[in-house]
């Protein structure tokens, strides 16, 4: 565990401990609610793409798959690394209750999900993707603020989640498009689709 990460953790948690009660309460709420909002963004992107060309819907659906894959891999890494939670290792007072023993710290699952979901939204709908990325970064920081993770836990977690979503879209967008085209309930828009309605992230076909 990097010493600088421990120092930053103490600084952030110390600031949080001195913060007003309303801010502490908001942080405890935000750190969980932000994930729900991010996933809502992802579902909204899928809903928007349902009547667009198959490629658009395929990319949006890969964002949902990316969240599941990234989370599953992060759970595996947690067991392999087995890093103790900072709230227990450093014995500090935190905003949220310290997770029980065996609930490891690296990487932060919240941050992994936030990174994967935010990148999924960005790939499917750039206009909503920018707010999603900002919300995702805020979610990652909140895990340090409430005392649940070291800074390196959330940084690596967020980047890992974003990387998983990116790789899935780059590698599987063509396959996803073909699968969407075979869905009996899929109702694509006519061939003449305006540029504004096309997927906003240009991802090369492989």
C-alpha cells in the first residue's frame, strides 16, 4: 500500500470528520445513490438507442455488459490482493461504518462500477456521457471521503472499470450489432438517419 495514498487518506478523512453534519449526511447518501443514477443514465442511453441503427443499440447494451464484467473481475482481484480496509488498518473514525473483516479494499467496487457505467454512457451518448464521467469521478472520490477506501483503491478501480467498458466496445461492437439485428422485437429507424442521431463516439469496426 503506497505511503502517499495513506497520507492522502488521512487528510481526506480528517477533513470529512470536521465537515458539517449536513455534508457528512449528503456524502453517505451520495456514495450509494450516485451508482443508481449512473446505471439510470446507462439504461436511458439504451432506451434512446432502441429506435436507432443496430450499431447504436449494440454499443449501448455493451455498456451494461461492461458493468457486469468489470464488477465480476474486481471481486476476483479483491480476493487475490486481500488488502485490509483503511478504516480498520489505520483505526480512524469514518462517516460510514467500516466494512466487516474479509470485505477487502482493493479495488473499490463502487469505483469500478462507476468507471464502467460512465464510459458505457459516454460511448453510447456523448451529451450525457460528460456528466456521467463527472458523476463517476465524484462517486470514486466519495469512497475516500466516507472512509471506505484508500485513494489508490478508487483511482485504479475507476480506470479499470472504464478500461473494461472501452475494450468490450472496441472488440465486440460488430458482434453486438449483428445480434441486435437478429432480435425479432428490434425496430430500427429508416436508413436515412440524421448525423445527430448516430452514435456520438466513433469506434472503429474490427
